[in-house]
C-alpha cells in the first residue's frame, strides 16, 4: 500500500485558517512549527503536518492517539502502527507519503535553480554519477531532468533515514529502484521511494473546505 497526499500551502496565508488549522496538530508539533523564523517555513511545516493527520485519519488511525519515535539516523516513525510515513515541502507545495514499507518523499520546484549563483551544471557535477550525467546531458530539458534525478536521490536517502549525510553520487538512480514521480501543478516535481515495490501509488490532492465537517476534500490525481 502506498498513498500520497499533496496540497497547496497558500490557504494558510489566511489568519483565520491558520488559527483553525494549528489546533489540529499536537502541542509538540506546534512548538516545532513556531520555532521557524520565516512565516513561509511555518506554513509549509504546518501543511505537511496536516497532511500526515489526514493520511492517518483515512486509515482510521487517530492522530491524537498516535505515538512517534525515532529510528535509524533520527527518522520519525509511528510506534503504534505497522505503517511508515514521510513528509516534504517546497515553495507552496507540501506532500505526505504513507506506506506499508519504508518510504521517503521529496518535492522540489522546477525553478529552484533560477537566480542562483551556482547553477544546475554545478549541482549536477557535485551530485550525479557518470551514468546520470550522461543521461542528463542528452536531455532537451536539462533543469527539469536534474530536478527529477535530485528528488529521486532525496527521496531515497529520506527512505533510508540517512538524509543529506549520504554522498548523493553513491545513490544510483539508473538502477531498478521503487520510485514514483509526478509533475504537480505550479511547476513542482514530487517523488516517493519505497524499499520494496508495494503496488502503484494512490495520489490525492487535498483541498480545504470549512463547509465540511472534516474540513478537507480529496481528489484523485490522474
């Protein structure tokens, strides 16, 4: 089982929405969210936390009664469930992946290299192995292809729990790994990685509606 939830974070720009939604996450999580200096970072973090709450609710797991622990390398885990989760956010997009196998998730803007002193070629040289570089050089969409590869690497090291401590050149995205990838509206690339194949992922867009008791609606993504 693999389910991926994505949302647009801009709804949290409303002060009323923020106040309503921050009550839905744990006090510990709220403190962590508020520790960010940037309001944009706070919005992204809260949105990702809300997606985790929804993902658990859809599996009939109470968020309020869920206990969290840390596994290898400090990766967050559910202690009272056999499921695994991972969240990611960038720009105005947040995502949460829930699976019955170890899972990692990453979302990045396709325009993240714009106006940066160190461009995509520099990043590619630092993070890709020779096989990946050869594929990238043959692409007519260099920056998009680089983001696709980057999010595969990022989701892999988040799945293992190693994070950025892992040398990205040692993560070979050309071999057969269990990746799923989507280009999201607004110009974002979202990727999930599982240790083993667990069936095709179910991708759902979360929209927020205060008129519904649950406060959200799910829409299947093609």
